[in-house]
C-alpha cells in the first residue's frame, strides 16, 4: 500500500465491516456530506447511504411525563449516488446477493488547503472532485466487467 495520508484502501468485501467502511469513506465539503456506501446499495440492515446538509435538521416536540422536549435530528437526505446495472435482463446488481471474487475499494481524497482566519489550515473536498471520483469508480467497474476481469 502506498504511503499517502490522503489514500484509503480496503480489500475484500465483508458485509460485517461495511458500516465502518461507509463511515470512513464519507466525503463532505462543509455544506454537505455523502456517506461512502457502495453505489448500488439502498438502505438496509447492512448499508446506510445518504447525504447530510448543513442546517438540514428536523425539529420535533414530544411530550414525555408531562414535559415538552424539543429534539433536533440531522436529516438523511436522498442518496444521489445510487446507480446499479443488470446484464441481459437479469437481476439488478447488489453486492450482498452475488459471490464477489475480488473487491478493492480505493478512496483518493482530492484536497485543497487554504488559510482561514486566525491562520488555521482547513481541509476542503470540492464537489467537482467528488463527482470525478464517483465517475472514476463507475468507469473502472464497467471496464472490469467488459474486459473479462
């Protein structure tokens, strides 16, 4: 494995580790963040894809033992990355329903550094870089399928 602080790699597909991997591969830019769930997965007992927006809260008042309690919860917005495929009219691809021979997840964090007030350094991941990373994942996956790998 390359010694790069902005590179995260996982080998093999293990459903029991997916929740942690989704959390570690979450990308955001201070305005929104998207969990690093597999692109062909919907929310279920293993996967929890979603997008979180700054200020995207749900406020709810509940009465508990005669007292009104107000809670704010971060809203899980729709998963805008969802994409899957099927071959020759077969079943739609879902990683938990197939036998995966080899699986390698690589996240290269495209970063920018800039100086903020009080000379603090802030890490920012840009939206174009995030879209490019997602596009790269799908181009690589399609190439692997049609090259016989």
